[in-house]
């Protein structure tokens, strides 16, 4: 039987030897191609690893559509094993060339994710920019030409509109290749067709909204010891990313429920390792070798600065902590308003004012007014107590925050012309209120 099968197979091959040889060659080609990929894969990974390290590409990217501040940079830099924290500005805009709308991502040049200069010069003035080569060839432009960009205005903490750039007339001074875009895809945008066509690098000096960043890039200590994209590298970075801190004293529960047994506590500013999140808003943590749960609202990846409560405790015991907070805040009436500022005496904006006041009493709250409105306990406007935060805004959301001081009055960092002042609670229509203590 076997001899007959073998004889028949040989006969079939002889009759169709061309097809057999073709199939055999294709098999050899597939095996050879696969072996080549397996052999060159380490070299390819090593090449991209060297490229990323030469251009100082980030290890961790932090994004916020609400904006990030120098305070965020400061706090992130305190996280263990963080080497450098670099602020960055990125936004989408439009360019009109020959009645054609071009959607472009504008990126500031920083000491991270360094672009490779192909032709021309790096920007020396705030009105100069760098483009990718395809932008020139496709749109019949050349180095030395000027383009006009259209970027949506941004807002400060008081809801006032300000221009994103100091000048929208940009001179092309060179072409670059960006390490942020390896493939041709440039991402998506809410503008135009929804697709970004090109990227353009601009000078940070041209940013008008200079106190609010869209990105923070982080490099991690000793990350260069690991090969980019390797599991060892990813695990090492995750260890840094998942160290979280308590924004206030919190209980650690046995299950993801406020009714579950308490297995421990975490003091304000204390750190713990987060091992995951639940869909119900809880973080799973490693507590002394056992699994515990903390409400995610009370955790942050930035290490809060928690100061002593000595000042508060030394005040008359008959005065509530909320009243102490209100009294402390009123001391700064008359001091200047500075957008993005964090100093109660040298200048501060509305959310910076509330943050710094609460920080004095050992409470770490977020920097932005719109984010502050998400923490604490909601209270009705009719039930306000001294020390409560009151928020104002419009249909686009929260834009301003104040501290209620009692008797229908609030204290707040108002505007550059007014500074820190006391106003009536209903000088504007309040949107909501939160109690932090």
C-alpha cells in the first residue's frame, strides 16, 4: 500500500513538476522571509531604541485637556525615580493655502522628543517655525515663506478668552523629522475633516497662554538601561506610573465598597502601589501584602505637599476649621492676581488661591477650578459654611472658584486689575459648591 502511494506521488510530481517546483519555491521563500524577520528583529528593535535615546524621547506622557501648570511639574518631579519633567504645548490649528484647509498639529520645541533638523536653521525668533518636508512639497512652499495659522483662543481661570499665540504669522526657517511620528499617520483632530495633515514646530516664546501646558513629558531614572519596548522596560515604567498618593486621609477597604471592612488607613500624602482599577471608581492597592481598595477620587499620581496643621490647631478651639480657613484667606485681600501664579503674596489666580489656602491647613486639592469642582462633598448653596468652595461658570463649564467666608460673602483672586477681593456670594450666579474638610 505504501509503495503504491509513493509510486503514485512520484508520478503525480513528474506530471506536474512545474507546479510542484513553484510551490516548493514559495515555501522556501516564506521560510526564508520568516527566518530573516526573526534574525533582523533584534537589530530593528536596537535601532529604534538608539533613535529614541538619541532624540531623548519621553518615558511617560501626561495629558490634560483642562491644562497643566508649573505646580503639576513641581509635584510630578517629587515622584520617586522621576529624572526630568518637561512641560510642553501642543494644539491643533488650521492653515489656509490656495483655498485648501490644512489641519496641523503645533508643537513647541523642548529638551525632549528632539526633532532632527534636515534643512535650514532652528528658530531664533518667536515668529519662526519648522515644518516637515512633505508640507513644503505638497503645498508649493519653501524655506523663507510665511504662513498664517488659525488657532482657537484659549481661556484663563476667569473664563476670559486670550489668544493662544502671540503672533499667527509664522516664517518657515527649516524642515525636520519628528521622533513622535514614526508612521505617516498624524493623529486625529476635532477640526476640519478630523484628520491631522502635518506637524509644525514652533518656539515656546510664541505661546501666549504660557502658564498652562497641554502636555508634561517625564523621563525616568535608569530607564536607558532597558531596551525600549521590551517587557522589562514597560514593567519598570509601570512601577513609576502606578505609585499613587492620598490627597487626604483615607480608609483602605477589604472590598470595593464603602460598607466593606476597614483593613487599614493611608495618611494624607502617603504613598501606596496601585495594582488596578474597578469600573465602580475604586483603586485596587497592595496593602502590606494583601489586596485592599481605596476610592480613586482620593488618590493622585503626583505627590502632594502636606504641611503641618500647627497653625490651625493653635487657633481658638471655639472656631471651626472652616472659619479658620476663611479667616486665613481674608488676610490676603489686596494682594495681586497673577494668572498661573502660586504665591499668596506675590501673585496667584483663583484656583491657585484656593489651593494654597487649603495647603496651609494640610489639604492638597487639584490646581484647576474645573477639577477642584470634582473633589470634596457637594453642598447646597443654601447650606454653605465658612471655608466651602463655591464655583461659577457658564454653559462651557466651571471657570472660577471662591472661598465662602460667611454672611453672604466670598473671598477670591478676581482679575489682574482687582487682585484678591471680597465679593457678594451672588455677584455672579453660583453653579455649585463643595466642602473639602
